[in-house]
C-alpha cells in the first residue's frame, strides 16, 4: 500500500513537472503567434477608441475642466464633516 502511494506521488510530481516544461517549451517556440495576437488586440483597442471618439461631441469640455469652472466636485456636500 505504501509502495503504491509512493509511486503514485512520484508519477504525479513528474507529470506536473513535465507538463510545465512542455508548456514553457511550447511558449518559447511560438512567439510569433503571441505577437500576432497582441497586434490584433492592439488594433481592436484602437478601432474601439476611434469609434468612441467619433461618438463623443467635440465641443463639450472634459469632466475635470467642467468641475474647475463650477468650483466644486460632484458628490456629497463639501461642508459635511467626516
């Protein structure tokens, strides 16, 4: 019984270690696939930001600029004690 448990543990440890090494090897062999995925992701983000900017009205000030003009921040009243 103890012998089987020993070999089961040895097999599990070797299996996990082997899997990690093979996964690392696969990642190092194929950096081009990662670069392509990163390029596609970057293009998607840029396209999304372009669509977002096209939908925003250009004549409105940013939120920070609007707060500075009004002299106060939105939210709970400034005079309230914490």
